């Protein structure tokens, strides 16, 4: 009984399992199992010089090698089969095709790259191509991919092997990797070369001869490093320019010249690095270097203008020989006189020459198509070598310059200490001279002022004809003059207001003692910058002279001192109500002192009103 139940249970479980598997099979869609398919063979229909031919083709297809560089058209039919029609997007990966072309699948146009009717226009052979394919365009069984292209002479036209398959692996595993190496790599190499060239050029431009101030003594090694990197930057940048800014022949000659310019400049860099530039017997080595550029320009022009790539191919063989001989001689020189810099450049140069020779064999001579140049990547090592040498030399020069700067700074500091000591001595001498001049001024003022009044008093006593009142007035003038001379020592330059206040302080008591009423009408005055200490003293003596004349001769009862501003002009007036005098005989002392201080003096006088006015602009 138990064995029977176990058998029934086993049968039921088996039935349920089979039903589940059947349900899963019915629900799941049918998926194509094909992976990427590489298309290697088909048929090609070519049209060259009006002749059309159809023949089997095995990819890759190198147009220049097949047709001797003649331009024309080609249509490639590439069949492939699928077990089932995919319902997911597919993609087409074309490593290289050119120069301009269109892609069709089963009669449907997928993409057009460039104008098929325009000769020597755009060039889409420089970067890998990815063409998305909608899944519904593919069918189970036979399918046909058609690539129709226009080939221009000497522009590496042709078609590489083509891969079709599901979008994910074709795009991510094939296209993106190739795009990174060829397109993104070209952008990065261009940027790197521009940076290295810019650094080298900046160092070359900023070099000066330390022995002669302001004279430039530029080292050629920096210049040639800059020229080499700039030429290479332009040459590599061509890899990302599908539509050149110039017509094809000038643009092609320019690209070839940049390639040769890079090689020649690198050789000149080695020429200077090895010390050959200082040896007059080796200056002939510059002529083969110049021939590299000249020969490349001529041969590339002939190859492109005549549509015969053999001209450039042949010359490149000669150029490789010249470069190999030059680099070999440089390597021998490095062995004889080794250094880190020379060894580094020699290794980079030998690797670059080897890669360049490989590129010439593969790109120019073999039937392989779709290969990319190796020298563009080896040039990075050469650029790094140039950069390291330039930076090392710059560091050495900077270290030497810092030593010179330190020595110069010490000399400047020593000279500053000497100058400070000399300045202190001169300052002490100046202070001594100032004190001496001040003493001389005081003595001179006392002689001219106090001394003059005392002398007058002595003469008055000796004559016996003067009155006590006149003698007393003379002695008071002498005393006032002495006090004002002392006050002038403390007057700030240009402060006319302070000067008038000092006059009032000293002379108002004397005016009151003489029975003369004093009136003060002085406004706030701006400083007169041009009135220095000497001019202030002259102005003080001038005003004292005017007031002293009022005391001695005017017989006035009122004296008024006025001062105000007329715009930017300071005006000072001494006014009295005395008997007046003849203005044609103005006292000489007033005229002389007003001229000394640069003041404009005006005098008006009549009985009852006399005005002495001074104006300072």
C-alpha cells in the first residue's frame, strides 16, 4: 500500500514539474543566440577612371595599394546569415572606412558620412564608426550589408573588417575601446604636446644673460623642444578633424610638414643636448635635418598634386634612413659621454624610430587597412623625456639663480646698512646745520631788528637832541622786535592766523599805553602752504613795520587789524585813522619784505584813513 502511494506521489510531482516547464517555455520570448559577427568577405564594385569592375573581396581593403592612389568609388556587398530575427537593437562597428561613405542594411539607408559628390572634402577614416541598427531591419536567414564609399587619392581610403552584432557588446567592447585609443587618445596627446611645448617656449622666452643685464641668452634646446611639441600637436590634432579647414592638397602638405617638423626639431634637440652645437666641425649636421623638412614638403606636394602616393612613400624611406643615422650617432655619443638626460632621450629616440619604421612598413607598404600608427604613442615617451630635461635644466638654473639672488640680497642688505649709517650721519650734520642756521638767523634778525633799534637809541643819546619820549619809543620797538623774533621760532609754517595772534599778544598792550584803541577783525584763515619758516618771519617783520609806523608817525587813535579769505586768497589789512602820508613814498622796508614773501602789497592813505593790505594766493 505504501509503495503504491509513493508511486502515485512521484507521478504527480513529475507531472507538475513538466507542466511548469511547459508554462515557462510558452511564456518566454524566442531570443537570437548570435553574438558579434565579423564580416571578412563579399563582393566589391569599383569605378576608377571610368572603368567599373566587380570582383570578390576579402577585407581589409586598402584603396591606395589596390589602385595606385587613383581616386574612385567602391560599393561593398557583405552578406551574413542569422538563425533568427533579433528583436533587440544591433550595431555595426567599422574600425576604418573612407574617405566618405554611406551604410545600408537590406536596402535601408542607415547613415551617411560626408558628401559623396564632393572630391577631397571630408575624411571620416580618422575615427572608428558605430552605426546603430534597429532590430526589425534584420531578418532570419540571409542579410546584406552594403557600404558605398568615395576614395580620394593618398588619404588612406578603403574599408577594414566590419563587425555586426548586439548593440551592447559591439558598442562597449569594440567601438568604445577603439574610439578611446584613436579619437580620445588624439585629443589627450594634443593637449599633452601643447602643455610641454608651452612650458618649453616660456622658458626659452624668459631666459636672460646673467653676465649682461637685460641681454637675452636663450638656449636652443628649449626652442627646439617647443617647436617639436607644437608640430606634433598639430599633426595629432588632424586625427580628430573630419573636415579640414583648408583644401586637401595644402592641408595634406601641412600635415606632412608638421610630421617632418616634429622629427627635425627632435633631431635639433638632440643636436644641442649632445653639445654638437658648440663644435664648429659638426655644424654640417644641421643640413640633413633641414632636408627632412624640405624633402617632405616637396614630396608630399608631388604625391597629392599628381595623385601618386609613391612620391611620399619613397621620400619617407629616405627620411627614415637619415633619422636612423642621426639617432645612431646620438646614441654612440651617449655611450661615450653618458648622462641621465642623454640616455633618457636616446632610449626614447630609438623606440620612436623603431615605431616609425613599423608604421612606414604597415601603413605605406602592406595591404593591411585599419591599422593605427604606433609612433603617436611612442611620441609620449619622447615628450616626457623633453619635459623632464627641460624641467631639470630649469631647476638647475633656478637653483643657481637663487644663489645669485641670495648673494645679491646680502650685498643689497650690506649696502642698505651702509646707506643707513651714512644717512644717520648726514641727518646729524643736517640737524647741526639747521641749528647753526637758526642761530645765524636769530643773530641776523637781532642785528637787523633789535640791533638797529639799539643803535638808533645810542645815536639819539649821543646827539643830545632827542626827547625822553622818542628814546623810550625806540627802546620799546627794540624790545618788541626781540620778543617777536623769539615768538617766530615757534610759529608753524603757513599759519597766518597764529602769526596775527602773536602780534596782537605782543603789541596790544603797547597800543593801549600809547592811547590807541585796538580793533581785532580776523576770520578763520586757511594755511598758506608756500609760507615757510623764513617767509613767516618776513611777514611778521612786515606787519610789525606797518604797526610801528602807526605808533611813531600816524598820530592815530584807532588801529584795526583785519584778515579774511577771498576764495583761496588770504587777505590781511592794517587800518588806522591817522593823518596819512604820501603813498608815492611807501617805506622801502614794506616793499622789500612783501616781495620776499610773494605777497601783493597795496597801500592807500588819506587823512583819517590809511590801509596797508597784503594778499596771498
